[in-house]
C-alpha cells in the first residue's frame, strides 16, 4: 500500500455495506483486505463499521449485484466499490473527498 495517506479531516466513522453471499471466497478476501488497511493506517482512517448484506435473500439485490460481489457501499453517499480492488484503492474509497479527507500519491 505504497500511497502516502494523510490524516482524515475529523471524520469519526465510516459506515459501509458489504454486499455478499454466504461462502463467497472473494467477499472473505475483501473483508481481510479491509482489516489489513485498518491495521496499516490506524491513525489515519476513521472508525469503520461494516454491515454485511446477503444478496441471496433479496431478488432485487441479487439481480443488481449477483455477478459483481463483493461490493462495498459507503452509507453516507451510496458510492460503490466493485471487486477487484487492492489496499490503495480501498484506502482512497474510505478517504474519498465526500468523507473530507485526502490522499497524496
């Protein structure tokens, strides 16, 4: 995660939805990557709350995300991040301008 990430601008919490299905290996990888990014930038990232949504329980979500999972969605602005992504991309997503933070490359 070679980017130089600057401290967030007072944002205390980022709420995310993770669209997934039970047993989704890629979804497990996405959660592991999120944990890795949290460990890499403990003083930079705000608190992160993740709500996992099982798309198999909702026909509309299955139609929308069925072949795209895992998908992370920021709850504050509904911006979505589609797999595949790496730690640098995930960090940018978590510290996007909508979240009043910045990233230096």
